[in-house]
């Protein structure tokens, strides 16, 4: 493998990993802006990172950045071995795109579903649908009983829990979906 092939592989890896990470960070930023707009205010507590005072609410974003970079880099290196150029295996490209799509979808669901279930919009529409479909009448009461302990948490704990669970979900899906493909068994 020549220097140009090595540079091409490095550029493919960097662009793929950074692109997937940017999507995850943008989704996380949307949640942060939503939470800040709905009563989760800044505190005077901060941590100095690299000479910059960072508010505590923004620290999970740095963690999500580091973890998603590591997860997508690991997935890329497991799907594309070093000795094989990414252009040589079109199925591997599709596998990596599938890993990114499923990881981003799972991350988004785990990050936003607790806030959706806690919204009055959701309960209004669930009430309306349960009047139309009688089988769903008990579902609303069951869901409220199940999610009440989560909704009664402090806003800081809810925010921290969703960040940690969503990031852990991203890592697990990246690890599971990027497993090396099994070789077909030889028939003797």
C-alpha cells in the first residue's frame, strides 16, 4: 500500500467518523437548547477546561463528543480492516452507513423519549386516542404509573440520566453492529 492509498484511507476514516460524530453532537445540542429553554438554567458552578470556564450543563456534551468519536472510530476499524481499502468492499460501506444510522436513531430515541413522555402534548394526544380506541384506556394509566418515578426526578438528574443512557446506547449499538462478518463455512 502506497502513501497515497494510506492518505486516502485516513481521509475516508476521518471524514466518516467526524461526520457521524457531528450529527450526534447536533442532536445533543438540540436537546441542550430545549432543556435550557424549558427551565434548566445556568448555575454559577463551572469547571475550568483548558483555561476556559465551562458550565456544568455543557460537560456531558464533551463526554458525548469523546465517546461518539471513539465508538464510530472503533466501528470503522472493525468494519474496514487496515489491509483493505474502503473502496474495495462496497458492502462494508453499507454496513458502516447502517451502523451510523441505527446508532444515531437509538441515541435520539433514548435522548428524547423521556422528555416526550413528560410533555403535556403527549398526554393530551394519548387521552384523545384512548377515547377513540378503547383498548388503550388502561395503557395511559399504566404508562403514568411506570414513568412517575422518572418524571419526579430533579431536572439535573433527568438530564444526566438521559445523556448517560443515550451515550451508552450508542456505544452498545456501535459495538454490536460493527462486529466482523462471519466467514461462510466451507463445505467439504
